[in-house]
C-alpha cells in the first residue's frame, strides 16, 4: 500500500509515481527557462544590432552625407585595435570637391586624435610638463605642434612624438 504524496501536492498517487511526475515537471520547467533565456539573448543581440545601425546612420548625417541607406555600413570588428578610429568608406556619389572637403575634415579629426592620444600618453608617463614648447604665444605640447606640421602623417606618429 502506497502512502499518498502530500509533499508533492498530488494526492492519490504513491510516493514513487508522484516524485517521478515532479521530476518531469522540473525538467520541463528547466527547458522552458532555457528557451526563454535563449530568446532574451537573441532579442538583446538584435537590439544591439539595430542600435548600431541607427548610430551609423546618425554619424553619416552628422558628416553631411545624408542617410546611409546605400548599405555602406562599416563591417563590425575589422580587427583594428579600438584606439584607432574607423576608416570611413568613401562615398562614390560624392564629386571631387566634396571628397576633398571630406578628406580635410578627416585630416582634422585625425590630427585631433593624434594630439589627444599623444597628450594622454605623455600624461600617463607623467612628462606632460617638460614636453611643452612655446609657440605663437601659446603653450602647446610638442604633439600638438607635430600633428599640425605632419597633417598627412599616419597614426604611427603617435609613437614618434
């Protein structure tokens, strides 16, 4: 004669049967939770992807290129170290004048980037004070001066400063 399984809240069943049923329920519940977690992870991934697209669209508009509907999104994860700004994909719809202006803009951005990186590195090494030069009545770090004279220098000059 089986005892009824009050512990499991399934009256009228013996201990063995009711515990087996409870195990089945648990397994099902675990599977449901697992699936739910998967769905949430996928939803987060989709959301991140959407956010990325919107951000890139916004970037494009800020630089005066209109919407980036031409599918010119930067491939994500180009294997570049995060310190380097992404290289923009040239927009073939631009004429030579616009392209020239774009290049100048980029040069300024690059110079700013080089300056900031170099100044930051000097600060990290604690030599920001003794590396200043007096130019046009302004104190500037030599990184600043260097970046101005070498507008076309590649980003490696950060290491040379």
